[in-house]
C-alpha cells in the first residue's frame, strides 16, 4: 500500500522537478498548455489586459472600507476576463490603504476570479519600489540610489525579503521593482529610482534584491515575483527630461543598458516592464529588435513583458507612429508586448479581438503571450492561493524590519566633507536647524511613498522623525528651528541669521522636494537661489555650518560646500532617514556610504567615473565635485598589498585579486572596498576604469582583513567592433585604492 502511494508521489516529484533546456519546469508547462487549450480567444486576450483598480472602484475609493463597484468588477473579471489589476484606489493624490483593507480588497478579487469559467487568478501589481508603498505603516526603505550607496548586497537582499513579505501580507501578488535602468543622466527625475551610474553595482544590488524578494521558490507565502524596469534605455534622455528621446547606439546599449537586465533575468525575474520613451526614434513599445530579437533571442527571457502606463495607445496619441489606436495595439503586440497596462478601459481588449478576427494578429502570437502570463501565474503559486497566505502579525512593519531599514539608511548616507574632523557633534551642542528639508519626511522618501508623488506630508506616519525631530531627540543641547511647515515655505533669513548667532552650530538642510516622473522635470541642477542665499547668510555669521542635503538628484552645491565645515549627502534615505542622519551627525553611527554617481561640480559637468581616456586628456575635463565611489568615514581605511594570483593568463581564464584593508582609525567602522579594472589597449576605446568587484567590511580600530576577489573572464570582456562581446589579449590593470597591478591576457 505504502509503495503504491509512494511511487506516484515520487513520480510527481520527478515530473515537478523536470526542467528543460530553457530552465522551464515541465510540470508547469503541461498545466499551462492544458489550460491554454481550453481557453476562448476572449479569455486569452483578457489575460493580456491589465487595468487600474480605479476602473472597478468608486470615486474616492480610498475613503471607504469596501471600494469596489461590484458590477464593474464583475464586468472586468467575468465579462472581460482581465489578467491583472494595478495600483491603489485613488483620488488624484493616491493614498495608502490600511493593510486590512488591502487584504479584503485582494480577497474580493480572488473570490470573483473563482467565479470565472476557468478560475484563472488575477495578478495584482504594485510599485513597492522601496517597500509596500501604498500600505499604511509599511517598512519604507531608502530609495535605490541610497541602497546603491551602501555598496551592501546583504542589505539589498534583506530589503527584497521585507518588501516581498509586506506586499504579500497586504494580499498583493507582484512588485513592479527593481528599476534596472542605469542612472547616467542626473537631470532625469527618476535617477533616484536607479542604482546609479555603474553597470556592475546596479546589476549586483538588483540581483540581491530579486533574490531576497523571490527566494528559491517564488510561490512561497512570503515571496513574490519582481519586474525589471524599464526595458531598455529609458533612463538616458538626451535633455534630461522624463519620457523624452534617448539616443543610444548599439554599443552603448550593449555595454551600459542591457547588462543589468540580463543579470535580472539570470536572477530569475519573471516579468519585465517596457520603456515608456524611445531610443533612436523607436518607442520602447514598438521595438521588435529590443523586445523580441534581443530579449527573447539573445537573453532567453521566458517570462512576460508588461507595457508601461498607457504606452501602447501613446504610439498613436503621442508618438505618431501608429495611424490609429488599432494600429498601435497591433504594433505593440507584434513587437513583443505581452500585457497592456491599458489602464483606464477595455480598448486594448476590444481592439486586439478585432485584430485577431481580421487576421492582423495571429492567434499564435496571442497564445505565445498568454503562455508566458499563465507560466508566471503558475510559477508564483497564484492558482493555489485563495487568501492572503501570511498573517500580518510577525510579517509586517516588525521591529526587526525597522532595524534593518535604519541600518540601510545609515549605510546609505554619504559624508563627503569633514573639515578638521568637525563631525561628529557633541550631544551638548546647541544647534540651529534650518533649511527647507529639515523638518519633512517627504523629502527623505521621494515618490511612490504613500502617494505617487510622495508629497502629501499629512499622510506620513506620525511616529517617524524628520531630521529636526531626530536631532531634538538625540541632543541635550538647545535646538532651535527656523523654517516652514512645507518645502516651499519662505524661510526668514534674518531670523535664521540671528538665531545662528545664539547657537554653537548650524545644521542647514537643503535639497529637493519629492517628485517622480515628468512632474519632477527640471531645467538645471542648480539649487534654488533662495537656498544658496540662506547658506551664504549663515556662513557670514562665522558660525560653523553642517550642510545636509536630501533629494533624488545631485543638485549643484559647489559654491556652498567649500564653505561648510561638513557636508553630508542624504539623498532619499527613507522613513528612518531622519534618525539615521542624526545617528551620523552625533557619531552614534560611523558613516560608510559611497557615491553611486559622479557628483557634478557644475550643472553641465556630466562626466562619469568610467569615462574614456580622451575625457581626461585635458585634466579639467573630468572634474566632479565628488567622484563615484567617494565617501568619508570617522575612521581612516587604507588598502595595501594589492596582488594577483597570476600575472599571465589566457583568454577565458579568471584571476584572483587579493588586498588588505585596515581600519587605522580610532573607532570601528565599515568600508566598501572597490576593485576597478582597465583594459589598457583594445580595439574599442575602453573606460579608464570600471568597477568589477566590491565587498564591504566591518573593522575594529587597527583591525586588518585580507579580501579576495575573483575576476572572471566576463569582467575582462567588452563589446567589440562587431557588436559582439569579446576579450582581447593584452595588458590589463587592476586598481584598488591608490594601488594598481597589471596582468597580461594571452591568446590561447
Ligand atoms: C508609471 C511608471 C512605472 C510604474 C507604472 C505603474 O508610469 O513609469 O515605473 O511601474 O506607471 O504604476
């Protein structure tokens, strides 16, 4: 009897674990095919349709416990067979929901989907790009630019774990994150959603996030599928404004913009969101070469692509490459878009049915897209899920998550100037705190925070501290605040100057208000003039000034930074940013952040650290205010003894790099050690250096650690004249700190 039960179980395990050459689970593939064979064309096209939750909820749905208009929900799920819903019930200013409401909302959708003929689950997506963004009191991490500044893969992994757990605790299924775009255009209003300018750093932290978010089994109760975005080349608009043309040649595409997506695909991300803009005159949603030839043919992606917001119809309404909405749907679906974020109606559904009936879009293309969508729904366990699987308690907004979040914020803050060790401050110091970002949580969190723009300060949790509140909490000295309640409130400079004279130190918090997407477009990186005026007036008092900045972009501070006693760049450190900044200002934490971008000296001074030799031919050409990888500590760290296990290798061989790192300071500190490589002579001009490895260590005073890094042959490769990745024989240089060692690669 036992063996009888045992054998089928064994066989099902064998079948379940049978994976084909593409890495596809055969048991899932069989289920997909069986289901697909039963589906009507309407049910298939419905799966390719994603709508905003506003289509099926009452106006001001965020203000009522049960926001659904059940007739419209039934029409969407039962009659239009929709495959996905996204976003939060919204007023113009989307508002975060209590978690209990999310759980009941998503359960209502699951129950309705169970009433469909084939019971295909709806996948609910949200932009939890730094935590469960539209769930009240969720753990909201530093934004990606800050996570990059930690140079700490482990923290990115933990962020992925916590974001996934809190998204699932909300009953939501799918996270439109991470952004794998490379941030090389500092004017772009979504720079802070990227992991910065370096391919290796972005790929490493993005992978860690995905691994934490999806775990080994994406269908686990506290795991959820991720979504790489925005494929590809969206982050490099020539004029710096969101959703404007990028001009990216194939070599730059393959060197700088494809690799992070390739890494995300290798890490197992099952969905990809498409670039809203255009590259070289081809809108992302109509680019067959990117969406099919490269993504499927070269990168072997087997998941599904989802359009970005309204971007299929925009091929007609904005880009004018489609003569009608019908033409736009045909173009996008044939280019390789599998699911349409329509999102306000069923136009995509109606038009695509027409296109299939008229033979303009073959059923085979519909089957291909639906196969991918069903595959991901099976992979993520949606078919077996009939309620939010994990409890709120123990999985949501826990003290452990808050502590990890605070550590991430601390490690993401970058100390770039500390004249005569001015910092840390004594906790008896009397301090004037002033500036437009001193007393707001929004300026430390950025967009996709409780609301889309993150700018509704009244919605922010009352138990989280602004920089001002955190300073007040931490010091016994007298603290006075001169400033407004909102970012744009005028600051009385005369009052600030008078107060400065009554205090030991001024903490001046400048920077940007919160924004995302086109709303955040700017014409210059210069800071608003009033901020410079305030700074200069305070410097004129002769009082020491600590300059703190918050915001998503490197605004120009050159003129004032050199007059400050210390400069600390906060960027967007998240909900624990205030306490983390105060931890650093008063020395409870030793700063360890390093810049993931080149910080420009002037607004048009956009040169990246991995620049070409001709960009340093004239020494003044590459002259950032603070370079990529720069960041100070209250300790001093030195690397030494840089050495390689070989100095002669053949093409295809790896090489091991070893180096000692010592904390010669008086206090324990963390330090990211960065390993750069230069291909000295090659058939295509090579960057003078590129990051190829990094590790972060935590060392006591006078402690030394030896680090070993494996540089693979992949690290030595580049895109050749023929646009193919290659390695060439010749001399290479490894650089760590102030040392460099050369090795030779020889033909086999
Ligand atoms: C937006 C963004 C994208 C986001 C999507 C859904 O327009 O470009 O990052 O995931 O819409 O909110």
